[in-house]
C-alpha cells in the first residue's frame, strides 16, 4: 500500500520525503500511518525501479534535501497497482481497497468500471464466506457480534461501490 500512496501523492506534486509523509497523514491517517522508516525504503526502491526520480538540493541553511517526482513509468505503475487483483487476505482487503478507491481519480472511465467490478466481486465473495461461517458455526455472543459487524462493513462497502458505478454511468 505504501507504494500506491507514494506514487499517488507524487502524481499530484513534487515532494520531499517529509512532504510525502505529511500528505499521506493528512489524507489517509484514518486508514494507515506509515512511518518515515517505512517510507524511506519505499522511495529507494521506487527510484531504483525507475518509477520516481529524486533531485538533491541544499537549502540556504546548508541542509540537504531530496525532492521526489513521478516518472512516466511511475504513472503507469500507479494505475497498475490500483487495478491489480484485490488482496486475498480478508483482513487487508477493506483498507487496501479503500485506498485504491481514494486514488481512482487517475483512472479513465473504463478502468474505474473494471476496478469497481473487481472489488465488488471480491467483497461479495468475502461477505458470502463470512455469512456461511456464521451460519455453520456455534459462536458465542461476542464472536457472532464481531462477524455480524464484518458482514455489515462488507454490505456498506458494496453499497459504496454500487454508488460509484451509478455515478460513472451518469
């Protein structure tokens, strides 16, 4: 998810590592809070792979700074990450999918439709699996409440996706 967040913010403007961190925190802090220790290796790897480039500068105070920008290949990688197959881990599916949806502005209309359809199918599959688990298990009160809540989260997520689909059709 960190690669997606970095590329998304660099697609909007040139930033330092600290600037990227601040942007991620200001927009996505309710979904994720990556540390600078997570961000730095991601930037190094993205630059090695040619998805971003850095320009080193020295401020008036003599402090070194690196400004990062996205490359043409980075823009393609951003789209690829958003459109890649959804996470198979149900624990990671919702937060990762929410971030992808928040970054979907870089996609064209057909790509958005593809994203919505793919995420909806996976969400429906997880919801059905969860319903079957609840139906076929002898859960205590607390376990049942947790799984019922999870089913509600997936219903809400599917409703969100259907709203995006309808908005795209108008």
